[in-house]
């Protein structure tokens, strides 16, 4: 049997062998079996005396779901169909809304909409709380069930009801599903000598695509880099480590995990063949930067390899293990937390940027108020993406910082990794 590690709510596809069952030192085996005897007694009574006929499989599945729901928001039971559905999370192509969700304080919460997707165009924002899906309350709904309800055939529609900070009441967002194809790496030259790379997710191909993007920019004369991880909800753990090692020296610790069971304690170090260790860097983050994004930003920040600019990140720092079960179902269990190289845990609190830059809030117009305060639509991009980026307040600050870093780098007695505040 194999098990797969996840960070937060995102599939990470890191497979390790299960070394057998490890019992807690505090576990009273006799008491456990006594309680199991009670469970089988209740199961038998329900099957024989409940007003409607029941299936033992349904009852057991429900019991397992209830058990895991009592642990934490991220532990859950995946029925066979839901377990198979999880495999598309890292494929980069699926039918749905283009939205990453998690459970925060037991409420279905948006981590981030993916750029260019139906959810993004509809105006869904990080931190939005989804209280209904097609009129069905999400209270006590598991993540896997919510994902299943929002995914579907392209061309079909789904309505999600959203609560947002500052709104007097929930609002409905009717959204038409599309085939979501994610291009994880985008690159532009913002100014002469300054390259810009946007990572939208951490997929299998992301490190290779990033390598090609940096190579292209440096050959074109780039002497500094802005790495944009805003609204990047994460993805593959292996990809986050490989992205980090593009900028760190060989042997540097990228991230480590700690759990109650020994095989959950792991360390991941950089082993890049030709890392870009002297390229001045700024990393952009915001509330939609989560999981794998926080791993990269945290590692580069800890080593002073980059200046982190933006706003507080999401704070998804727990590790889930996906364990296949005998009937094709799966167990998603929180087994560890991850830490940055300096031992910081961002779980539940996020990563603080070196330089905080808030994005200007949209101005409320009289026309919007008369229209019932409908959710604002995301403005369509112009024909020139670079022009849009230069109007971005956080990108503007990143440009100023990276220019300062280049000046410092050129001063006698200063290294390429000097930091500014």
C-alpha cells in the first residue's frame, strides 16, 4: 500500500512506503476494542430496527466521515469516486470553475481563483466564504464533496453563494464551467534588465518551464527578477522544492515536516545543478498565496535570497497524507506540519512580507449602489499585459525594490544577497 502527502487542501504527489501501523503510546487497546464492540452493536440495531432499510456500507462510510470530521478541517474520508477525482488536481486540465478552496474555521473558504478562469472573471476573491452551492448549504460539507459539486462538464452552470467581508448579505455568483487548462508559468520583461515571472500553480512541468523562462530572460539581458506568487494556491510539494532550488545553493534546506510518527519527519534540500544565486530577486505574495507558494517564499526569505513584498499569505501549513484503502476509497489524514528553514510554522497565520503593500480597494460608485451592490467584475486585461502590470501597486513597489537591490549589488563590499527594508 502507498500513501501520498499533501499540504493543506492541495495534492502534492509525494509517494512513500507505509512502514506498518504505529500505535500511540497512550492508546488503550482494550478500551478501543470495547468501543468498537459498542459500534457494532449500534450498527446491528440500526440495520434491524431503523424505519427504513439501510446499507451497511453507507452506515460505515457515514461513521468514518463523522470520526474524521471531529479531528480537524482537513482530515476526511474519500469515497472511491471522490478518491479518483483527486487525481485530476495535478493534471493541469479539468472541467470546473478554476477555484481553489479549503476549510477555514469550519467554513468553506476560497484560497484563490486561478487567473483567467470562470471564477476569476466572475469576481471571486481570496477569502470569500462559500455558504451555498446551487442552493445547498455548505455547513458541515466536506472539501471533497464541495469540489465534486463545483466540478462538472464544460458549458454547464453552477451558482455559488458567497459571503465577503464588508458585505451586508450573501451574494449569488452564477458561473458557467469551462475546461480548465492551467499554464503555470508566464513571463515578461517589465523594464530593461528586469524580468517578471508569474507562477500560477505548482505542477509537474512548472520547474522545467521556470528554468526555460529564466534562461530566456537572462539571455535577453535580465539582471534582476520579480517572482509573482500572488493568488497561487500551491500544488506539488516536489515542484515547490525544485522551484526553490533554482535560486538556492546546493545543500540548503528548503522545508521540513514534523509529525507524531517518525516517517512523517522529513527534510527537503536544494540540489539544483545551476542555481541562479546572484540574481537580485523580489517575491510577490498576497492572501491567495498558499501552501507550496508559502514554502518557496519562506525559504527564499529565510536565507535573505529575496525580498518578499505584498500582504500576509494564506497560512496553510499542515500536511495531509492520502492513504488508499482496500475498497478503492481513501483516507485523508493530517499527519504533520511543515516548517521553513529557520523553523517557522506559518500554519493558521501565514507568512509576513518584508515590505507590506496593500492593493487599493475598488471605489464604490453611486451606480453600483443603485444596482443593488452587485459583486464587482474583474476588469478585462488590456492588449499589453506589461502595461497592466506597471499599473499594479505591488508590482510598482517590487520594481523600486529590485532596482535598489541592483544598485546595492554594484557597491563595493556588498554581496548579491544584500537585503533592503
